[in-house]
């Protein structure tokens, strides 16, 4: 596939990194030659310095025969204009725009074919807000990802010393929770993947990914972790786009405090947030945190634009007694360093966002893609089409399907029914199949597996 990426920031760079390893022809356009030089030094792709909204630059970048345009610059206006030019001048098949302003998102007609010709719009800030909201709703989880319009969920938890499952084989789950059908899709032990079998014994520190119907998630988490109480008190540091959106989404159900260093921003935030206590101050100020009862805080979210400040404030909050701390970190090297330490969850905005983009790039009918373990693995929701003659999966039991090594079918969603991926389950047409992939090099094989033969059409 020939892909043109506009913008070499965190989102654009992460998309390029994910797609370049999958035999795609990629060109990246940006105004900053240094960013492009770094990309070209690391990956086998083409770069072009210039404005993404100029027709001549788009033509030089190869828009004439591009299959996909990803307009992910920092400017909504540049992204919209680029999509319009691609449609009007070159009839580019698929155009995706990054949109940050809620004003645009509240008027979807703007993206239609008669206006800016955007096929799909993504808002990384809103994706992050929804992602963090789920982590607050389930404070014992490392990741909470939804499939099939929220009917099924994949949840990552870390097994703790003394936990109900530690020291027991996986088959113990069935007797421990006989009323709930769930399945462990993958286990990571000391950063290495382990294929889950019935006799696999859970050890403290194991990172477990289990899948179940969404309505059972809270019960399963309680059984696995024996958490004592849900989160009630949330403290947010940083009143930017993400901090504001998160406070707005939480303030009706939680006690929310928001700290920002800018007085003017605080005044604006206080006027726009009805039930959030807005404080002017520094998130790394120990006295301020103590005076606001950080020790009683259930979830602390450091969401400023400064990685170092986020790390320091999260560490201070954890040391002072905050139950769970989340830090937003843009630099991948920092994420790897702090994730296993005192910070419970280090969030990379680019890795959280990447799944929304990958769903449009994957071949076959891919409904959802989620990036797992900071991009090391993926969970895909694929729709099965065809019949036994035209498809390699439809009309077959799971143990008859030749999945590549490192891939596991976790569950099947059939209508409103969530069916765990047991060996004797048969896939039917239009089933939504949730596949967990610990080796991303196998993704192309999985996509081909779910593609129907030409004769079906």
C-alpha cells in the first residue's frame, strides 16, 4: 500500500514506525527537516520538506497514486485542506484527518464529500481522554480496551503477591468463577510472552490479558485482584486539552481537582468546569499536594506537556500515598524506563492513538485495532465473511484454523453474544473475531487468513 503521512510529530512518527515494517511504501511530509532526518535515519521511507497543504508539495510527495492519506499535522486547518486537495485534484481513495478542535468535531457535516472530503477523522485528545477514563473506572487494570461496540473488553492486569490466582494453573479460573466465561488471551512474564495453557501457573508480576463480556469485567477484576473500593477522588495536573476533557468527563461521577500553573488558564477552566475544584499551582509542589490531601487520592493523573514534570509529580504523588498514578509521557525511551517502577501507568499518546489509525490501514474487514504493551503487540477485531468454500475461517472450528505462531483467538462476538475462543467453537459469517497477536510480523498472515476468495464476490 502506498501511504502519504503529513506531519512528523509523535503521531505521524509512530504511525510511520508501525507501518514501515509491514512492506508499505511510505512518504512523510513535514516543515521540520530535523524531524524528517531522524525518521529517514531509522526507517526505510521517503521524506519531503514542505507545507502539507500546498498542492505542489503533495504532488511531489506522490499523492497522485497514493492509496491512503494520513493528515496528522498539529494544524486542523492544514489537515482539512490537504484532504480536500487530495480528493479534488487526485481522487485519493482514503483520507484521514487528525482534528483537535471540538468545534470542528461538533459539526460533522464539515467532513462530508461536499466540503473537506475527510473519510475518517480522529481526535487523539479525545481518544486519550476515553482511554484514561476507563483506567479510572477500573483502577486495578493496566489497559482496558473495548471491542464490538463495547460488548467485549480486553483487560490487562498484573498478578500481585497473595492474589487469588498466583500459584494456581489457569484452569483454576473456571472453578474459581464458574458463573463467568472468560479467557486469558496472553501472558507476559518479565517482558516475554507466554502462550496461555490450562496448566500454566500464574506467578506474581505476570501481566495477564483476559477477555470477557464487558458486563463481567468488574466482577472478574475483583476476583483477580480483590480490590477494596472503586475510585472516587481524582487529581489532575495540567489544564490543557487532555486535562480539561478528562475533568469534564469525570466531574459528574467523581470528586475532581485540577492543578494548573497558569492563572489565566485556571480562570478559564473554573468558568467551564461546573463541579471541578481548579487550583493554581505547580504539580511538583509537595506542600500543595499535601495540602490537597494527596494521600487520600485514588487516581493521580499527570497530563501536562512536559514529560519530566509529569514523571516527577507522579513519583511525588505515589510517595505521598496516592493509590494509583498515571503519567502522560511522549518520549518512548522515558515510557520504557518508568513503566516498571513506582509509576503505575506511563501513557504514550501516540501508542494509544495508533490503533484508531491502524484499523483503516489493515487489509480485510478490520473493525478495531488496539496497540498493546506500548506497540509490541496488537489486538484486532476482524469480521468474518464468506462461506466454507471462499473463506479460510468461516465454517471451521477454531482448532481447524491455521493461525500463525504468536496469534490467539480470544473471543467471538455474534450479535449480542460474546463467546470465548474455545477450540470447538465454529466461526459463522459476520462473526466479529477478536485476535491477539504477540508477534506483529504475523499480522499480514492474519489479514490474509480472513480475506475471502474472489469467487465469493
